[in-house]
């Protein structure tokens, strides 16, 4: 019950790869990572959630907060979601219309630069 | 006299109102569902619903400045899952201005939690608890008939 978080740069896009569970205990770490990235000047961010086993509204709230921050800098925050159980959460809350959602990191990185 | 009632396994847990314990509660209830109904197609929905309700409970209890435990009772009956989460929290308007920072407010009154919960469960009932706080009762039924 933890969250591993790794960040790398790919073609000028910051890719945050997550593995584990995002809930009220772990979401603050994701929030801080996004705030740090944006503070360092990142404007185009991809959050790879392919290895996320669990996501609830606390994680959604952090992603929405990150999106607001990059939008203020005319940037983008895209997601990689491959599991139906995670996609369903974005569908129920209507957020699948708010975030660009891709099936692979390559597609998301390409989409961020478009 | 033999009981006509089928066996009804359940769990009853209490945990300190800390974020660290929300995951534990969610996994305990998920284990109950898997043990009681190995073919259940709603385990993920149950985990999410429990997480939302427990996160709210921890938030409103923290806001109240209380250390009273959050209690979670789960029962599975013929694939139907009923979970009750009880807290000793207070509504936002009773807590005063800055009981907790907004960035740490994960209560139902904030954001996406309640719409998500309403999209997941078949029955949702939020009622006042005797002695203060609230009780959230949720029922989830299997998606497909066995």
C-alpha cells in the first residue's frame, strides 16, 4: 500500500510514472511532485498511471490541481490510463472529458507537443 | 433449532482517524468480499466506495479535533455488500474557519468524492450518529446475476 513515483524528461515533456495506490495517504506525495515539477519550469506533463492499482477522489483532486497549474502557464497535463477500472473513475466523474487520456507514454508525449 | 439464516460473514473494525489507515480498511473489506463471494465483480467498486467514505470520515474527525476512532462494518449476503462507516466528525460550518487547510479537506463537502460515491453504489444513506458525527451506509449489488 504505497506509491512509487519516478520522473523523467522525454522530448521536453516531463513524464511522471506512478506505481501503486493513490489515496488520502499517498496523494500528497503526488501533489508535491507536481508542484515541484511546475516550480522547476515544467509546463507539459504526462502522468503515467498504467501501473496504478488504485485511485480515488483524492488522487483525482491532485490531478485536477496539477492541470489548473499547468493551464495557467499554457501547458498541458496528459494521462496514460490502460486499465478499465481506472478509466471508469474518470468516466463517472466526467474528468475523461477534461484530461487528454492516452494508451501509451509515447502517444501522450507526442500529444503533449502537438 | 437450526437457524434458517445463511451464514453471513462480516467484519467490524475501528481505526484511528489517520490517512494511513484508510488503505487498511479498504483492503480488509475487499478481502471480506473476495472470501465471501469469490466470483464477485464489484470488489474494485467496493474498495473505492470504502476509500471515499473512510477518507471523508478521517477528514471530518480531524476537522473536529477528535481522536475518536472511525468504525467500519462490512457484511456480504448473497453477493450483496453492505458497508457502514461511522465517525465523530463535524460539518464544515460547525468546525470554524481554519480547522484544516483546504488542501487537506477530503470531506464529502469538497470536490469529487460524493459524485463518485453516488456513481458507484446502489444505495447511499448518510445520517447523523447518536452522540455526534455521522453514519454512512452503502450497499453494492453484483452487476451480473450469478
